[in-house]
């Protein structure tokens, strides 16, 4: 049976044909043989299938002699934290993040929370799983050891801000019925903020829909609740809360691209000259900010495994993707969905300026389309068609990740998704929103 659940930098598939307890059990066995760990920490998201898959995974690890530590219901960032903070040999999070209800998956790391992707062990794990015929023992519960990590994790998060300088902001949080609300509740006693909660309780039935604020149709609930609460800003998370999405005091969604620039600017003021890693989809605003602060802007392929590897190579202070993944050197170069909003709250407290004002100038300088997804019958043919259309017009071409073409006043990136059957388009311009919109429409017409 083909293993369609193995992707470029994680495992993700439909239940039960692409991922099930037998495959999870074999993944545990293969992980143990490839990584050769003594202790591995596991955690799970709120999906109804996650506990069963986590148990099968743990059984596979145990059968290869690995001690398995269990975080229980948590976020991906907590698995990363436990792995590096307690100096464990690896970590595996059972999650399908923002995928549909009938999906699940896993994110894997080795010691130091180093990502395991196709180029760093995942292909070897897939090869072993593909030839393994072992079945998960029915009715068997793995003998795991609970790991009480949360107090240490909250202490770590609080280390990114000076709590004594924070103002009593009102913050609207939308956990999307995932586990993010658990962290909000744990942070609350240590912060002066007033939290207004939406879709707060973890619920694997997702009564308010799968949490994925990157989709435009999923944003109105957070936006309207932030306005109704008269919040200073709003935060929404995806299913495993390794991404956070911000809304300003007017309830307007702030594209992750501009949050990357905002955080890079703030962090470089504290540690000038540092390297900042960004993905290929939207680049001009980030490069402009980083270079104006005397930092070094470094481009990476899209995806957490690639970003983390480049960050490690350059000892980068921070890395950001416009898809709302934010990576921090002090967090073992991993992505985190709570550090960004804490830093934004600190910035609002320090400057006394609302979030809308903090990003307004950058949005005007580099207006962008946001990411637009299209299902096309032949993605490569569509990309080739777009390239032929603009042949002879562009001043720079980049094939690091999909097709990036740069023109004097605008640029775009067009790439096939590594995790979904779609082609993704991002367009930006230099202070010309009408040009950006016209070119976006022009490319979409070619795709269609």
C-alpha cells in the first residue's frame, strides 16, 4: 500500500486508508530504529483519533526498547519545548493541524528539537514503514510516563517579555476549540491582561469548524468578537497552535507577512546585526526592514523543516513565514504560537500605539495579495504557462521554491503546496495596490 501520508516535512493523511493505528505503530518502530533514541516524548492534539494513534505510536516505540514520556493533550510547541528543555532524544506530536476532520498526522523531531523531514530522516522512516507488516496489538495500552512540563513551559514563555512593563490590555483569544486555551489559562495569573475568550474549550468535534484562520472565511468570528469586546487586539490559533494569527483593535486581520516584519524590527532593535530568515513567498517588506536595521535577511524554502535548518546554519535570531509560523533562536529555532502575541502585546505596551498603527506604514509600502490557493489539473503546466506569459519582462528569476519572478514595481511567487493538492499564489508591489491587484487577477486568469 502506498504511504501517501508521508509529506516533505511531516506525516499527514486521511483516516483510516492513509493513516491508522497499524501505520502509527510501524512509525514508532521505524522512528526508534532510525533515530535510535532512549527517551522520546509524545503529545497529541484534540482530534478524536489522536489518543488512539498516540497509543499505537507509543507501543511501536516501546517494542523497540524506547522509554516514552507523555504530555497528553498539548500543542506542537510543547513537544518541541519538552524535547530540548529536558534534553530528550526526540519528540513526536500527533496532529493534523488545520486539515479536515477525517485527517490526522505527526510532526517528528530528534534531540534538540531538530526537525525530521524528507532530507533528515523521514525518508528512511518511510522506507522502513513501507516494508513493515507488523500489526498494532489490539486492546493494549502503552506503558508511558506522564511528564508534568507545563509550569516550566509557562516560565519559559514569560521569559520573552518584561512582565513589569506590560499594560492591562484587553485581548480577544480564539482557541478554535483546540488546546491553545489551556496555555492562555496558564499564562493569565502571571500577566496584567484581560482575556475575552471565544471557542475556548477543547473539543475534538470542532463545533465551530476546523481551526484554520489562514482561510478568509474563518476570520469573521474572531474579527467581530474582537470589535464587540473592544479588545486591543485579537489572537486566533490553528489546531495544534504552532501558528497564531493577529487581528488589530478594529477587528481587521493582519497578514502574517507584516507581523514577520514587525517582530524582526523589534527583535533587531534588541540584538542588532542578527540574521533573520524569511520564506520566498513575500520578501520585500522583510528585507527592507532587516537591512534598514543592519541585520542580514536570509531566504529559505517554505516549510518548518527548511526554515529551522537555515536558522541553525546561520544562528538566526528569528525566522518568519507569512503563513504565521514564527521561529525563535531561544526556542531551539522552532516555531511557536504564543511568543509572537506576547511580543506584540509588549510592543503595544511600550509604544502606546495600537496594532493597526504599528503595521499601517508597511502595508502601504508593500501591499500584498495574501496567499491565494487554486486547485488546478496540472500544477506544473500552469506554472509553466505563467512563466511563458511573463518571459522577457522580469528582471530576476528564482526557483528556490516554486517560481518567483521580480519586476521593477512588483513580484510574485507561485508554488505547489507540500501538504495539500493546491497551487499557491502570492503577489506584492511597491506602494501600488492597484498594480498588485491587477497582476493578481492577471495570474489567476492564467491559472484558470
